[in-house]
């Protein structure tokens, strides 16, 4: 699942975090997904999810300091299904190891968090810039040149780019890549309004022998309240053809 849960500090009135957080948990529980990439997660939101989803393990860092400050690209996974052997976060800039670095014209820090699982794949969770086409283009170029070489891989997140945008085309240009959500017809961003006419910007790509299909755009609401201003998207992934790594002690 990819799920932008909407940052909990936003002044959203009746759509503020405290009014919809139970729905966020409900959607995650009912989806029965094994691994989730969540975006716009603050530490207090992550702490709430940890309490309500005790069967899941978590990894993320704040984009402002590499610790707790700022939004996070949080990865949740079923501890009885997946076993992490490495993890990290890089900043979408010319200084990917420096927290809060921005060099591509974006006004907001952007990151990608990742985990390598002993089940034989890397899982990347990212949130691209919402304003700068150049920042999104450079984010795509960075992944192609530095990270998609570590195969097999799953890349999931809020890309702030439509399926047929130049940025997404660039991301797929290197080959050995399946853009799983390219043919999504309904929008995933709805600004708490519902419907299917919003921008389709929440995606998943896979490479290196992983096969996947779009399963469902989840449009759950309750009494007019949505769990987020984005719909979560669920994908079905086949990992049976990839070699498994030797299991070592968990580091996450």
C-alpha cells in the first residue's frame, strides 16, 4: 500500500488528524496489507499508529534532522512476514546524505526511506516535490542512476506527478521497470472532497523480476470524513521468483 496520510499539523478543521486518525487505522487494518509506504507522517502520528497497529514494525526518520523533526516517509511491515537486514534514508538533493539538504529548486525538503528485506528485495518509500518539475526530474534521475541498480526493488510513494508526465516517463526510461499504476484511471488526491476526478499521483514501480498489479484504490469514508486527502492504493506483488537473502538479525 502507498498512503499519504496528510500531515497532522495542518489546520484542516473537521478534517484534522484527531478527527480522522481512527479511520487511518481502520483502512490499514481492513486492507490486510503486509507492507505500507506512508508519507507526510509526523512522529506523533507514527507513535499513534504504533500503538494501534502492534503487529507492525516501523522505520522512518524526520526529513529536517534525520531523527524526529519534520515529515517522515514511514515504512510499516508485518513482522511475521518480512525481515529487514538493512535500512536507510537519503535526501533528494546533490547531498543525499545530509539531512534537510535542498539543491534542486524545491522549497521543501524531500526524502526517500528504504529497507532491504531478507525476502530478497529493496522497498523504497518516497515523496517528491509538489511544485518543482526540475526537482521531480532530478529525483527520477537519481533513482535511475544510483538506486534502481540494487535489484529487485519496489518503489512506492506520492510522486506529485501524473502517470504520463515527463518525470514519470524519465523514471521508466532506463528499462527493467514496470510502472504498475500507469493505467490507473481514477484520481488518488481528492483534497477531502472524495470523488475520482483528482490528480493521480500516488504510484508504485517495480524492477528486477518482481511482478505486480493494481489491486484497489481505497475510497473509504465515514460520515463524510476521509482518512486523508489522498486515497491509499493497494497493490498485489509476486515475490516468488526472486532469490532470498540469508536471514540475519533484524536492524530495524
